[in-house]
C-alpha cells in the first residue's frame, strides 16, 4: 500500500477512536469547550487529509459531521440524537477506512442518506446559528493537511477556525506541502522537544523480540556449559553477558508494552450505545488505564473485556425502575480496573447490578448434567457461579434471555486460558457482580518448572503450580489408592492425581510406584489436582515457542522450548491435563453407572463401602473420612481396656463397629480414621470394598445404634453407618447422646456451619431424621439464599464462624422482614450462661451444644412444630 | 543452452531401497539429527522435534509417511531440511545421494498401479539408467491430516 495512505489509515483510525471517546464525554459534559475543540480539530484534520488524498466519500462525510459539530461549538445543545448521528457517521467512516486499507481505494457507494440526515440536523438545531461552511468549500479545504501531523493540544482552535473560515486557499500551497508530511512530523516533534516518539511497525518489534528470545536461549546454553566447568575464565564475562541480556530482554519487553486503556478505548462508546438502546442509565468508570501489558496479551483480552462490559450493561444492570424499586440509585455503574501484582496484571470488571441468578444456573447445570440435584445443593454459591464458564453452558437461549447471565463466558474463559490466565467470579444477589482476571504480563518468556516423567523432561508453567509435594510412603502426604483412582489427601482436600507418564503414554507401565515421586499441585480455574512426576529439576525462564502446526492438536502441550543444554522439551498445558483428568473421571463413572443400576443424575454421593463384622455391606459418606489406614496389627496396644494405636505422635483410640468385629492380632488392620481438629479416632473394619458414587437415599431407618438405616447402593442393600454414634465411643465428650427418635415430617432446614466436617456429618443425620437440608459454609451465603426468596422452616447455625458469626447472622435475619419469623437454632461448642443470654437477645430460639445431636433433633422438632402452628 | 529452462535439479535420497528426488529449491540443508525429542501422543509419522541452530525442527519419518517398513534402528539416519509456511521440517531418510539435473519434459506421470501411499506424495517418475526416481512433492508430504490420524 502507498505509504502515505497507510499512514493516513493508521492515524485516522487512532483519531477516530479518540473522537468516539470524546464525543461520549462531550455528551455528558456539553459545556466543556475543551473536549469539543479537541473533537472538532480531529474531525477537521481527517477531512483535510481526505481532500488531500482524493477520498471524496470520506471527505464529504467528515465535512457534514464537522458542520454539525460546528453548531455545537456555536453553543447549540448537543442532543442525544445529534450525537448519535455523529457517532453513526464516524462508524461509516471507519467502515470506509477498513475497505480502504484492504483494497487501497474507497469502496463504491454513497453516503447521501447520512449526509442528508446530518444536514437536516444542522438545520433543525438552529438555522439562526452562525452559517456553516458553504458546501462548495468541500474540495478546496486541502490546506488543512498541514495540520495533519499535529498532536492534540498543539494548535489553538482559533487558528484552525480562522483557516477554516477563510476557505479559499490557492492550491499551490497544497502541492508544496505534499511531498513532506513525514518531515513535517519530524520537525514538529523536534520542535516540541518534549515527548519524542517514533512509529515502529509491530513486525519490527516482533522480530526484535524473537532475536532477544534467541539471545536468552544462547545465554542459557552458555550458562549451562560454564556450570559444568568449575573454574572457567568465561565466568565473569558471561555473568556480564547474562545481566546485559536480562536488561535487553526487559527493554524489548517494554517496547511491546501498551497501556490497557487501548483495549478499553471503545468501551465508553459501547456503553453509551447500549444505555440508549436499553433505556438504562449507566456510568462507566475506568481505573488504571495506564497499566501496561504485552500487546499480544492485550489483543487477546480485548474481546473478552468488551464482552463482559457488554454483558454487565445488557444483563447485569437493571432498568432505572427496577433499580429504584430495589432502593438503588438509578444510575447503574460498571467499573473497570487494572493493576500490576507480581508478574501478573489483575483486571477487574464489576457492576452494581442484580448479580448472577444462582437458582437459574443451578437449574441449568442440573439440566445439562453437570451436577446432580443433591450435589448442587451442597455446592457453595461461589462454586455454582463457576458453572457459567463451562463450555456450552451459555449456548442455550433460556439462560441468555431470562436470567441473562453467562452469555459466552466460556468463550471468555477460553481466551484467557489461552494466555495462561485465570478468571474468577464473585456475585452477590442484588448487589452486583465482579470478575477478576489474572494474566501474566508477557507470553513470550515464562518461568517454568522442569520435571521428568517416563525418562523425558517436560516444562510446567509456574503460573499454574501451587506447590510441590514430595510423596513418600511414610510422609505426611501419602498417595492413597481408592480402587483404581489415586488421590492425595492434602490438608483438608482430596486431590485427584494423574501420573504424567500415564497421561502422555511414555515410560514403562510396570514401574508405577505410588510410594515415590513428586506431586506438582496444579490449579486451573477452580480445579486443583496433582500431577505425579518422577523428579523435579529446577525452574528456568523458558522462551515459549509455538508447537509445530502438525502437533498443535495435542491438547496436553501448549508449546515447546529449547533448554539451556540445547535439547527441545514440551511445555505441559495444565488446561489439557485438567481436561484429561476430567474425562478420566467421567469415563470411570460412566463405566460404573453402566455396570450397576442406572444412576439418576440428580443425587449422588461418594460413599466408601466396607465390611465389618458380617458379610453385610456397610457404607459411610467418603467426605466424612479423613484417611484410610492400614496398620500393622502388632502395633495395636491395649490400654485401660481399650484398643489404641500410636498415630502421628498421639494415641488414637480404635473403636469396633460392633461386637463381632475383632481387632486383628496380626497382619494388616484396615482402619477408617476420622479427625476433627486435633482429635482422631479410628473405626476398625474387616475389609474396605470400594468407593462408589450413588444416591444416598435411606429407605429403611434403623433402630440399631450406629446405623442410620439401609440404602440401596449399586444394587445392593447397604447399611449406612452413623459416624456420630462412634465418635463419642472414642471420646466421651465428642457427643452427648440421648435416645430420641425424630419426626418424619419433611421440613426444610438451612444449616450454616463453616466446618465442612460438621456440615457433612449433620446433613445425613438430619436427612435421616426426615429433614430437607440445605448446607452452606457461611452466614453470607445463607443470607444470599434467603434473599433469593428460598424459604426454610428453620435455620441451624454455628456460632463461631469467620467474618460473620452466628449472633450477627441472627441479627441480620431479624433485620429482614422476610426472614424475621424464621426460627434459629444455635449450635455451639461453648454453652455458657452468658452465651445463652446473648443468644436470647439476638433472637435465637434455641441453643444446642454442638455435639448434642439428639438434642438438636429435639430442638428442630420443637421449632418446626412452632413454625407449623404459626 | 536452450534446454536449461527445462532442467530441474533434484536432491536424491534413498528411502527403503527406493530412489526419491526432492526439488532442490525446497531443500534448505541436510543434517544428521541429534538429541531428538520424542513427542508423546504425536502421529506416528512424526519422529520428534530437535533444536537445529536455535530453531525447533519437526522431523518426519519418511518411511512411516510412505508406508514403508520401519527402520531397523541400527543404521544412522540423515535428514533433509525443508521449510513450509514459516515452519522448519526435517525429512528422515536412509541416505543422501547426488544432485541430479533432470529434464522436466522426461518426467512421466505416476503409473496407475502405484501404491496409493506413494502416489499421494509423488509428482511423477523419472526413468534413470537402471532405476526409477520418484519426484517427491514436499508440500504433499507435509500435508498430514491431523484429524484422520488422531481418530
């Protein structure tokens, strides 16, 4: 393309972006002459240049728009209609520019429609105003081209206006100016002396970056060589080279950096158009526009950001009426902010709209088979919100139109995944929604962990690695096997594990030893899992090179790189591993489901199936168990008539399931270990049979102590064990037990407890007592559920919770007319007279000791009966 | 030298006992592959990747690509470096031969009974003294259908 034309297209596009933003600002602040002057000048420059380059269509459009803006400047009101029209004209100009860039000529077509509209508007806004530039001036305005290279704020509007008014100028001047627009720019910049910059093509920078990457690689190679030769004379100069390379790398990276504001430029316009279209009042606030990031990254997040802002405006924010009704200011707000943190940039998109519709997402997730109905009730709200990132989640029209949210969020996440970033969502119903995006500053060079699996080396990007765990048979962190699935119990979480060599099909199958190796704990989005590798070498700054197009289809790799020793290794894509892991689990479950009875999608629980005392199968929810142990029977000691074993430095009591379970005298004794806080007890069983996923539907309640009832698990009648019965057998104060049978009326209970252990333990107990249980992990979540309009017969809440404790929760409930009548039962490990009194003041209906399970059921029975009568 | 315009230069290569010719314009270099990294989960035709003077080169096993029997592993291999769409490839062959100038007019179309796996990468046959030379269409060699292989 003609260089002049290319420069014109680039500069005009930039100017138009500015005009877009400024116009929206101007509309909000019509008295700001400075903004208008800026717009006027930019449009004027475009017009002038068009005439110069012989682009009649563009010129006519720019002229008509300019005329209208001239009216604004003369003090006529900038109406919404008028601004919309000018914006439409600018859009048309952009279209023409696009095809100009492609075909190097103006596209065919006429703009008579727009021009006519503009002229009509000029007349409408006031014929009394100063006369617009005469139409005939169109072709002869060329001399203004001299102003083309001017930077904003350089020329007074008066000068321009004078030039503009004194329209007839003799053409020779134009010709004279013609050959040297670039020189003019240079002189100009030199004259200004201050902010000097030059335009460099992206290709040049890319090339420079590639060369620097090569240099980094070569330096790494040299360092590797010198490492092998102890006292080399190269050491000092190499150190210097290394430093210079690092500085150079930083310098070149800097040239690739662009302020994130570039990606935001179009947003004010979009928000304005949307607010007009939707009849909403929206304020867009942007913070940290100057935050810089790699242009490659910038390109990739531009669309997702636009999409999210659009979503917020379109679906998140309510109409002014709705906002008024909800007691919010009529103006909805959307915030965009960006800042640096470590090697990452954090971008937040937030609004003060209605938030995500949790119920909708739940229904949708269940409908799509992403979770069962029972499971989804147990999921935290935050977890449910994450479903909006599931691929295909948004494609269905229902959620788009009705609840409105989640449109294309999977696409957004994909883009962010691509650049190794993460996205998180936080939503509070009725209050607002915020997305937090964390992305690396640059893609070209990343820190990676070099690992070995199956005799080959691989790089795992540091960004997704949370920690490294050394697995040993006798260490704290042990790989356990549940049937064919390896898991790691890390602190409170069960992590699924995958052996890298297995995922990649490398190395020998026979040496899959679970007692050694390293576990790279990795996080992708909300998913945390462990990748087992044979060994870990070190971390290295690696230069990411794209995979060959012939290998790009392998999801497990995101690229490859050359190490310091010159060999090529693959970079593992944690997203690919997460997917592979997901499909492994799914296929495992499908196989199970096919083998056993069909599992209804709505309700499954992971259960540990075992035998104890008889051939009758017994089961207990897996989530209650802390650990499965197999200990040498000779280590079991008898103390004070009870079986004990030394376990992690303390004595752990062993409890038999019933009289017929004998503690073994020799060999390996399987144990189920339950831990709460510092206490552990172990249940002695004969044999661990399996782990299954099935519905936990207790069909026959049991009178036997220690058995909740019977359920059909995988087609077999199985006794569901009441863990609560056995805990006090080990520690008398664990529970205090009363003999009381529960009511069977289906009443709904909202259970609030921050400890997953108690939630998991009480849920089946209450279910067995005939209650419908919704368990949440915090008072905030509980309030959010209640706000959604869900009603419960009774709420049971823990007292000691972080952020908002039980007392505050009760007060918040009393403060809300919808929930004021809800009976609240407090659970606490400390039952002091003082606490009971305080509880009465905030409105607790009953106060039960945390371990008094039967007391709780009695209290529930009483309160729901009251609720029923009321 | 009026016939000059019709002469094409070929780098000749032996693969599984058959003589092949690659248009010299396509050939960047010839190298002995060292420190080859196998790529797990890759199509069988891809022998691996290696670092050649700072570039990552994807190696294609010509025996695999042409459906010939696999190499016995003891013999040394050699690679012909080619470039396509900005990417570097190495074609693994058994041995390299001389450069031949052949008259394009003498190139004959593929015999209809040519093994389809050969036919799909062949741009014709030259009859030399005592043997046949198959002209390799490099672009078609590199046109590995990912989906078909992945499936």
